[in-house]
C-alpha cells in the first residue's frame, strides 16, 4: 500500500502563558512528529515570546514551555519559521533565540501557508 503523507503547518500566535494555546500547539506538533508527518511550525504575533530564554513561569504558577521547545529538535522538528515583523515589533533580536529558526516576511509566510496540505492555527 502506498503511503500518502500530508504536509502540516502549525501556526502559533499566542503568548507562552495566559492560555493553553501555546502548549497545545507544541503538543500537537510533537504528536504529529511521532507519526512522521512533514511538519513546520510558524511563530507569529505574541507567540514569538515563547522563543525567548529564561522564562520565569513558576512566578505565575505555570509550567515552563522551554522544555517543550527543547524537545522539538529531539523529535526532528526542524522547520521552524518566525515572523520577522513580530520579532521587530516586540524588540526581539534573532540572536536572542537559541533555536535554529528561519525568519520570514509577510510574503514568504503567505507562500509557506499556500504550500501546505493542512494548516492549524492556535
């Protein structure tokens, strides 16, 4: 039987804390990787804050997302894209992010979305 794999893009738009959306997006990504589906992650809007080091989540009674982000590489999730404008608007420099990311402008983001079979937004 021929195996048909669909490509997935998970768009993460939410801040790391305040709702479960950020954690849910990462959980879905890790789950998809187990099934060896082609997968890309796109961080936009406040989701770029997830990429900053040294979260102090315990001060607000939350579990730190850094461990989930560190697992991306272990699960062979290496297609990590970040909205250049979102970083700029929040005063974040790309060299502050320890993950291997690709910066995209709005035109490149549109092209990335168009290339995918399935897009999930959190």
